[in-house]
C-alpha cells in the first residue's frame, strides 16, 4: 500500500477497538464529537502526503521507486534529521501548534528498538533485530498510525516493580506460552491511542534481575482483545472556531491503557525478560523522541512570537521600551530553541545499527530550554495582550443583532476592527489561558521526560574531563 489516503486511514479505525470516554463505550472513534476531532487532526499526516504543496517533504522515495511517509525514513546523516524536523514542524504548524504524533512517536520507538535489539542480539544471542525489522516494514509498507505506551502507573515510586504491594502497577508477563506471552498491567499518558493502528509497549525505567517479568517490549494492534483505552476527559468540547481557533479544530487524546491479560504472539515480542536492557531501551527511545519534541515545539514558540508582535501593534504599544524588551526576550527564546535543534542534528553520530542519532546533550539542552521558559513566554504574551483574554465577549455577542454593534464599536484597536482584534485575542487566549493552554504548559514539564531527567542527561553527557584538565592547567596544577 505504501501511502494511504485520509479516508483509508479513518476507515482503518473502525475495527471494534474498546475505547471509553467519560464513562461511555465509544463504538466509532471517527464519528464521536470529541474523539472524531482527534481523528481529523491526526489526518493531517495523511493529507500532507497527498497535497502537492507538502508531498515532497511528507514523503520519500526508496531505491525501489516506492514512495513512503517521510517519517519512516531511517536517518543516515544530519540532513535526514533536519528533513525529519521539517515534516514534523509543518504538520504541527498546520495543527496550529498541536503535533499530530501518529507516525512521529511510533518511528521514534522503532528506531530505538532497532538500536537496542542489535545490542541484545550481539550480547545475549537473542534474535530480536529481525522481528523489529519485520515490524518496521509492516508499519511502513502499510502506512500505519502508531502509539507508544511507556509510562507505567508506578504506584509507590520509592519502590521498583517487584517491590510494589500491587504487582500490576507495572506491565508484566503473567504467562509464557509456546506461541507467545500474556501481559497484564496499565500504562498512563499514552498519546493518540484511540486513533492509531499499532500500539508499541516498552519499559519505562532501569530494572533489576528481580524485575525480569516486567522487562517486556512488544507491538499489538489496538483492537487486540483485552486492550482497554480509557480516554482522558480533560478539555471541554468547543463548537466555535472563532472563540477557540485551536481547540475547536484540533485535539490529541491521552489514555489510561489497560492490558487485561492480553496475548502477544512471539513475532511481535522485542524483549522478554532481558532486564539488563530495559533501561537502555527506555532511554534510547526517549532520546529519539525528545528530538521529535523539540521539532514540534518550534511552531509553538514561533506563534508566541507572532501573536506578541501583532497584539502590541493592535494595542498601539509597540514602541514602548518595556514592550520591546519583552519582544526581544521572546525572539531570543524561540531562535535559541531553533538553533539548538539544528545543532543537535548537525552534531549527531552514526550508530552501528545504521541510524544517524541526534546529539543527546544538545537535544536535552533544547528541551530543557523550552520547558523551563515556556511559562514565562506565555506570561509575557498575556501581559502584552491585556485582560480581554478572559473578560472579552464571545462570537455570539458579536453576531447578536442588538448588542453586536456595541462590541464592534468599542473593541477595535490601532488599525484593526473589533472582529479581527477579538480573533487575535481569542487565539492568544486559547493558546495560553484555556485548558488547551494548560495542556501545553503541563506537556512542557512532563512530556518526553521530566525537567530533572533532562538535567541529569545533560550532566551525564557533558565532557567534564576536558574542562577539568583545562582548569588544572590554567591553575598550574601538575
């Protein structure tokens, strides 16, 4: 098949999967008023491959002449990584700062699995690399959408998996059969799960020998019996694209993903008890995924800059010195993120598994820079926009035959009428004050690993031996 149309993608989701939203079973995720919005948002990935304006960045051609989604292209050099950034950035831009993620995260996982499977095979004599390659070709050739379930519910975080009072706080193998295994447990924060085809499951942390049953990695179709998706109810349904220009048109669903004694066949298992490699697989996936993260953050920081500049002009304050200072900070914030993202690609290295990997330290520096400063950036934009972000009238008031004329008369700005000024303020409000803004703010802190995890990685990756040697030489220490 190689490339699917939007219609083919959406039809593939009508497969009897077990999905729940606010306590009710959803029979058809494509037709549901909330989950259907997430489906249509994710369809951007498929539409881009079919549109002349984006086809060249959204697809690539193999030596065989077959065309595939560009997100499946294994990076071979810095230019391939930058091309990956370009397609992720464009899809997120079309999503008005919300990433589509239905191919991005799955290919991050496949690339991480390829690297770790090769190491397992070499050191332990396993045969996982061939299975990973077969799964990669299955997903690429059928243009499948994928989710990754990594974060276990964890219970008492001071204890490891085998030390928990509740043994299923981490996903584990409960039965081994000749043809596969049965797993039980749950994962949280699983993005895009209701609207994908394949679900990848990998460990979330380093494990000890006592935790071998929890060292499991596999892929299964989302409609596999025993898989239950309990959707987050966070975020109200929006009808007006005028009042809510982002959240009325774009959504990404998160789930509590339950594995209620789910059977996984052997050819879909990529780790089964190899506890020594649970931590390396968790980290390898996350480092690829953080590069995806900093790529999809670029439209968000660009939009924060754009709305800040535009609203200061509409408010007539663009020449004030404190305003110019705030705008300069926003520009520096955005362009530093872009520079670090590009530099991470340029300073990447080739892994023995045949994948060009972005520079780990620079990726984490970029993610940390974004995460620690997003809340300040949002605050600056709110400061420049003013209180109408939360006190302004709605579209219904503007369109009302009696009171609409008052809204139009009183809420214009410098060189702009009330309709367009409110349109911009609604965008800023949706971006920074609504539950969508809260979603982005929490993602900055927790998604793709915590702020503390990024700091630990930076410290671990930094070549302090070089600088300590320099310091000793400068001090005259033999």
